[in-house]
C-alpha cells in the first residue's frame, strides 16, 4: 500500500486509536485508583443497617420507576422505526436490539403491532433454564399449519402430527424448517428472543442451535442483548451467515422487571436461604413433572418435620407410584435441577443413608405449595 | 421536502404500555410461548390468486395516478421497493457466486484430477477380494489415505465455507461420492460414532442411525457405488477435536482398500496440521498440497464484476466505499463480511429511499420507456420529492424538468464511467494496484471538479503526473507511459473491448490503437529478422517509437478520464440509486454494546428528557435513572467498589436530590412518626440500591462480590 493511502487510512482511524488509548489509560487509572482506595476504605457491608430480606424484596417490587413519562416517550419514539425494522426483517436479516433498559416490552409491542401477518414465538432467554427442542417443534408445527392452510387439499395424506414432530431429532426438524416452499415468498415464522445472551442460552450448544434456526429460510429472529460482552458468544460464521444481524441501538431505560427476578439482592443476607418466592419462580419455570416431584418431597418434609430428610429410594418409589418418573435417571435429572437452584440439599441420615431435604422453613414450604397450587 | 417512508404503516395508534405487566406475567415465566398466529387470511393472501390481486393493484397504481389514501399508497410503494430490492440483490448475489466459482475452478479441476489418480493407485494396489467387505488389508503400505491439503489463506474460515460447498458440488457432478464433515461432527462430545454416522448419512440418505465401518464397506461393494472414489471434505480441520480426528483417520486407514476414501482437508498451515495430529497418524496420510487464491484477488474480481462492470441499479457513494474498504482491510479481511456489509447497504438504501423502486430500470434495455411509464404515474408527493433532491436542485440551472430523461442521462453517464474505469482497472492489474483502491478514488465526488473543471487549469499531465489527484489513478497513468509496446498494444486491445459500447470513446481508442498496431505490425516480421542478425538494432528501432506511442496512450486515457469519469455523486437524481448514509450502515453493521451501554448510562439525561426536568440542577438529578446515578458514582472507584461506600454515596445523592425527604430525615428523628418515615425511606433507598446493582449485573458491568472479598464488587468494563 502506498504512503498516501496509508495516511488516509491513518487519518480515518485516528479517532478509533485515540479511543483505544483512552480505554487502556482508563483501565490503568482504574487499577491505580483501586489499589489506593483499597487502602483507604475497608468498610464492611455489615456496617449498614440492613433491613430484613422479606421487607427488602417487597420494597423492590414496589419501586416505581422514575421518569415514567420519559421512558414512555422514548419507547414511543421507536415506533417510527417499526416499518423499517420490518423491511430489514423481510430482506432476510435478523434484528439485534441493544442498549440500556429492558427491551421486553418494546420487542413484544413491535411483534404485536408490526408482525401481525406472521406467526410469532417468544423465547424468554433470561430464565435460568430453557429447552430449545420444544421451540423448534412448535415452529415446525406452525409452519406445517400454514402450509396446510395454503394447500387447501385434504390434510389426511402427508400430515405429520405433533407426536411425529416430537419424535424427530433436532437436526431433522431444522432440515424441515429450511425446506424451500415454492411459489411462496415472504412467509416465515418470527422468533422473538428476549436476552439471547441470557444465562440458559450462553452455552455454545444452545447458540449453535439458535444460529442454525436463524438461518432457516422460514425463520426470522428478533433478539435483544443486555450484557456488554454478548457479541463474544458468536463466531464469524454465526454472525455473518447464520444470524445475519442488523444491529439497532434502542436504549429504553425501562426497569428489568422480569429479567431481574432471578438475581439475588446484593443487600439481602446473601445465599443462606432462598425465600419461598424465588423458589416458586424457579419451580414455575420447570415442567409439571418436576414440580410434582418437588411437591412429593415437600409434602413428606411437612409431614415429617423432625426427620432428617427423605431417603432417595423412598422418593423414587413414591414418584414411580404416581407415574411422575419412569427411571432413576429421570428422577436424578430433576434432582440435579433442584440442586442447581439451591432448592435441594442432601445429608447423611444417622443410619448412614443419604437423605434429601429442602432448605426452607415449614412456613415457607407451605406458602410455596399453596402458590404452586 | 423530506419524505419518510416510515409513514407506510400506522403503528402509532396505541401507546406502548409499560405497566400492564400483570396480565402477561404468566408468559414471563414460560420458556417460550406463541405470541400470536398469523391470521388465516394471510395464507389466503399469499396464495397465488390473491397475490395476483395485489399485483394488479400495483399495476393500476402505476398506470394511473390513483387518488387513494396516502397510507395505502405508501404500503404499495413499500411493496414495490421490496420487490426491487429482491430483484437487485438476487442479481448481485448470483454474480458474486459465479465470480467466486470461476476463481476456484482451476483449483477444483486440479483436485479432481488428483482424486482420480489417487483412486486408481488404490485400485491397482489391491486387485483381490475387492468386491467383498472382508478380509481387510493387513500390509502397512496399504494403510495410507490420500489427503489433499487445501491451504486457506485466511485467518477466518468463514470465507472458505462457500468454496468447500462449491467443491462438494463440483466433485459430486464429476463422479465422486462426497461427504462433508464439519468441526461439529468431529468433537469430543459426540465422539467417533457421530463422524461415522454423519459420513454414512451423507452417502446413503435413507440410512438408519446405527452404523459401523463394515456397513459402509458393504454399501460400497454394491455395483452402483463401486466405481467411484469417496471424497471426504473436512472444511476446518483446526477446529476439530484432535483425538477423535486421529481415531477416525486410523480407523479408516485400516479399511482404505475396501473403502477408497480420499480426504480433502482445509487447513491454514502445515505446522497446524502437525500440531493437530500425532506423527503415527500423519504416517497414515499421503499428503498433497493445494493453495487457494488470496482474498485480495477475490476482492478485486468482486469489485470489477459487482461494483464496476454492470449496473445492477444500486451504487454506493464515496464515503460508503471508503468505509467498506476499511472494513475489509482492517476489520477481518473476509469477503463474507464485505458482502454482508454490501447487502446491508442495499437493504438500507431500498428501505430508506422512497424512489428506489425505480432502480431496476437500469437493467431494462429500453430504460427510458420503463422510467417514463413509472414516472407518469408517480404521486405528486413523490414527484416533488424527486425534484427537491439536493443533486437535482444543484443542476436546476439547466432547466431540465423531465425525471425520466434525467434518469436516462444518469444511466448513460454511469455506463461511460464504468467503461473508462474498466480501462483504468486494466492498467491497475498490470501495475499491481488494488482495484478496490482505484475504485474508491474513481467515485470520489471531488474528482469531478478536479478532472472536468480543471481541464484548462491543470498543468500538462506529462510534466507533473503526481499532482493529479495524487493517488492511484495518476500511478496508473504513469504506468501507461512506462509500458513496453507489446503490453501497450494488448492494453489498447482491452480498452477497445471495454469502450465498444460508448461510440465517442470507441472512436478515440480505435484511433490510438491503430496507431500503435500499424507500426508494430509492420515491424514484426522485419524485427524478427533483424534480431537474428543484430539484437541491438531492433531494440533501438523500437525505442524510437515507444515514448511517443506511450504518451499518446496516456493522453488518451487522461482525456477519457476527463470526459467520462464523472462520479455518480455529482449527477442529478443520483440519490435514487446511490447509497450514501455511511453512519446508518456503520451502526447497523457493528454494534458496540461494550462502550454504547456505558454511554447510555452516563448520558441517560439525553434520552430521558421530559418537559418537566430542565430547570435546576437538583431537579434534574432527581429524575436521573437510579442505575445511571450508581454507574456515574462507580466511576470514582477503581476496579473494586466498596459496597458500603457506594451505598452511602448513593444514599447521599438521592437525599440531596429529594430535599423534602432529607429535611424529614434530619429534623424529626425524635418523633415516632419521623422515625417510621425515616425507616421507610431507608428501606426504599436500600431497595433502589439493590435494584440498580441487579441491573448493572445484568448488563455485565459489575461482578458480584466473591467469597474472598465479600464487601467489594468488581467493575468489569472501563470506558470512562
């Protein structure tokens, strides 16, 4: 490259480089500040007069957002762009929304006003656990419905029932989603993913499946991210050829109501006891069978308050009797899930047997059971 | 007049409600849910009969100006723009694929020949028992699998995926069984079983999931499969799990006589391969090396065929071109990301430019008829929009009031621009200047004044070529002066091909071409004889004519450039075809959440300005978002934030901004009522603090306290 070109490039990029310098300078400044402030301030959290966790949680849920009018006006201002977003979506790009503030309301409003002509599925990526396969099955069913409606021929022949979709592997389902439909343009299922960078979707397997879904000809993705490092989830192939993102900066400053539920409160007494409410929320996000297994355990614990816990094999027998699990493996997978969310602990019984118990008080358990219904 | 296409649908009727959370709270905890289904009439509308109805409506709109509602008109124009985009992009896309395939074709052919040679070598080595799956060969010499190493010249493998897909198609159509394994198939998680399964499924699509090597062997022994080699392509070897890959190769090498597998492996360097596989496994591969074309060469072809040669009806402005060049050279150097950027530019153009549905007219043979038809039926709004375009305003002195004629003139100018630029590119190829650079210089709108207006002002180019636009074009002109006569003659031959369609240009080129051709043709036979007798004589004869002819050619090029290299941005109505909004392209292409989210927090006031909060400083601060307050407070700390201090500074800040609460807290601590108020206040501040910390945690700007340092939060991003 000759010198002129190099200079022009250098001029173009001067701003960027300055930014980079600034960035590293800031980092080192911060390190320096950090070391000096650590010397100065060793104040303990316990010096604050902390209120009770229950009260705190109640107060958190009652916070009214400041400047609601401003937030509302900001959200309304994005409505002007809906038609452009739709255009970009129809041209085959995925929409990726970022910026501070919950974008849940914005995305759902966009979907329910601008995407009325399309099927829309919403994934709540901020939940602690998500199974992708049912989503793919549902998309396949929606597509099938649409095709049948279009064909208007007898539905008896090649109809794949829901059961059949369920039995297909995820690869086969993706192949089905990618099948080109002749004569039909502009017919796709929209997949809205709140927090595609959420905790349950952060593993590379989930992202791979989402990416493969996104590049199916009959699927379009509208997603939001909140984490500053979210782009690290994707490699070049995923970004350019599968998700095919078109970025939009849409700060909303709306409170992260649904997204923040699963985070512990910093001023609460910490990880010691999960309160009934959080437990309920976690349980509600699990499937009905898992909930029932939990109920069996909770009921046993309430009935035998003095016991050290429920022996594992007793739990298995009871669950089998009620047709909740078919094998020890299934039960174990439920138990692992409970354990991961701090809903279950194990200890040795005095006779050496392993016992399972829920680390909640009886009152909390009762409330939990009544909440679960 | 600024006309916004965003008025096409009315989404404004209902305000967005942030508070109706209760009725959707059930949905909030579902893993997923169906928000709504497409109405049944959508299916109907999409069926061909109703599609025709919409089409008819569009035609009607175009044939006679309908006084319909604005909204409906807008929706129809939007549909037209979408169709125009699809039309344009599908043409660009197919050209891109064609160009890339052409570049690889020679390599594919070499690989194909090698594959068949290797296949026949395997065949000749094992004449016995070939038609039966057992017994497998035992000799060590027979356990080597031929493997073609394709050195990809990119750090990123994403560009090569398309090439490998093409290669697969090429090999299939040339009599090979082909299977394509990706790094996902060869991973520790799935193990060797998944490799075999994927291999077998691709060879036998209707196969079941249960598979082993003898099964593949017996499939291969069938008459219809027997005569072809099996090419197994692994596109990105370095991403594969080395242990699984080594096992896979070892296993297949045992069977190579029964199943003549031939690997085609994508790899960056030979060292990478050696690091990946143990030497014992390397011994089982019989390597042959192939090299891909460099990304720069591919890029040059793309520039020529997509942005210069034909007009697809979509052009990019100078700034966009510079951005794309820098994006390619400095971002990741992949064609894929360049093409994505180009597509995004195209989408942005068709979504933002109300008249962009006129673009496909460029492709019509009788473009003037096409345009005049469309222009007559334009709504009044769009018509006045067209004549209010800045470029049209500039050229208004000419008194040209006909849109379709203006567009036709633009097409003519563009064709001439393209022809003369192709001539320049031919020189560029000879002097190894990147076409991308010449292209960027040739669409610079400031060039127009330099070439056309400065015709008399500029000193003769022979004297100071460097002063002319100082860049690649002047280098190219200089190159013409230095060319040996053979190459000059060839070059002029190329030029006359490129300029054949523009009569005026064609004449000038032909004149100079014949000038060069005549003496050289006359000399060739004589010269050959002279060389035989005395080499010096011939060369001196050639030298005499050389500077003159070279100067003639250079002058020709300069005059062509002056007359015809009119950058699109200086032509009236170019906005309809040319995308110039580089900032919107940049923001859509590269999101930068890391700095942008921090910026949002530090400048929250700019986004949340409501009418009530612009008076006094403390009034303003009371309306600042809690999380924004917390984040700006966090700026005062280093990489660790003391929770206690942070909480207290937040509390102070909040109390200052809310003087009433402060007064209450200060003046009535004694009374019971005051105490409970203060407690209430404390609770709410703690709650707000917790919420803000949670929100910062969601954005990933801070990390929760560790067990080692329970009283400190860690800051993660620093971009003050």
